[in-house]
C-alpha cells in the first residue's frame, strides 16, 4: 500500500522501517519541526531513503490537506503523533487513517494515557490501533494487544520496555490487515470510555498523608514527566526512581533514612525510598542531593 506516515521519534522511525520491510510504499512523512540541532529520527530515516518530509508547525488549513491529498495515498498511519490532525488531513488518503494509542481503548483516552494508568494503579494495559475520526481517540477499533504493568514500572519503563515494541508490531500488523482487506471497524463501547487530561504539575504534587500505595503510583506514573514534586523552601523538588520500602515508616513526609540506595520518606501507612531528586536543572542521586540541601534524617522533605 501507499502510505503517508505521521509521527515522530524512534517509534515512528521503526514503524517506517517496518512498513518498508513489509513491502509498503511510504509516500511522505509528516513530523513536527525539529526542536534542536539534531533532526527527528523519523525525519533522518526518511531522508536517507529519499522520502519527502514535511515539518509544519500546524497541520491545520486547506493547503496542508491539499498537500496530503496530492500524494494519492491509500492509508494514513499515525505513529506517535502529538500534533492535532484535522479531519481534512486524516481523511485525505483513500481508506482514511489509523492511529496507535498506548492503552486498551475506550479506557484512558487522551495524550497522557501511560502516566494515568500507573497513577490509578492499573496492573494491565495494552495498545490499540483505531480508525481516526474527529473525536479524541474515539474511532472504531481495528486491533488491540494486552500487556502487564509491572509493580515497579514508571512511565518510562512501561513505554520503552513493554509498549514501544508491542505498539510497533501492532501498528505493522494493523496496516497489513488493512492491505489484506480484513481490518475490522469495531465501534468503541462508550459506556466504558474514560478520558484523562494531559498529566501536568497540577497532578504531580505529592501529599505524603495519602496512602503509601497511592503516593508510590503517583511518583512512578509521573516519572520522567512531569516529575512528581514537593515544595521545599518554595522550590519544586522532583522525585524519581521510587521504590516501596520495608523500613519502619516515619510520620508522613519525614525523612527516615539517607543512604547510597536513596532517601526513605514516610507516607500514609508505610514508607518509600526515593532514588534521585531534582532541584532546578540538576537530577542527582538522593544522598548527594540531600547533602547539597543539608537535608537530615528527621527533617520534613516538604514545606
């Protein structure tokens, strides 16, 4: 099939490679403008093969839709997309477009599906490929595959260790189903649908009085972005590499121990060990950060 690929980063790069390996033709690649001197991986890969690359700040407007339509593609493939794709663009290919999403839709719609699944204590997850429609992750389902969320997974480890390759393989298989004419269009069950906003600082401030399991899920769900935080001396101290601790719990928010493996802090009904801290732009081992901040056993970690 002739495909227009929308996406970015290593995920879209590997989808591009996989589509070519399976005999599909990539007519063009659309990715966001480069954020720095280094080109986006999918851009670099496409240019290596002489594939046209477009990097529009926005995909809105009639001119963009006409540009996409001019490629006369059979299918649009959205592989890790952060830009809004207007209906005139995703409908331009002959068969429309399909999109990858890192949850088992209709649950966890939205742009922060991975963090929210961990924050809310889910133990199972998966990936979905769906036909794009004007809603947010609401289109008919094409393919889904399940996976496990490990007890110590963070947002980063869940994506890179589990959902990354699972999602690439599922995307390629979905395209093959479309090419074979066997791809289903199963309507999503709106009675089961959930939607969460982008996970931002308003969701990331830690309250140590909450149950330790909830605090743990919040910290690992926000790791690496946006980074769960506490306020100390008015500055945001971000917390990473958390683990449940068997150490006797101190009062919520009080430092119970500082050692080479991290900093132990009391939370509701237990304790957590924090492996790294960031204040400002520096992300340091917790013991090193504690020394810089003159943080001692018995101190409150937050204001």
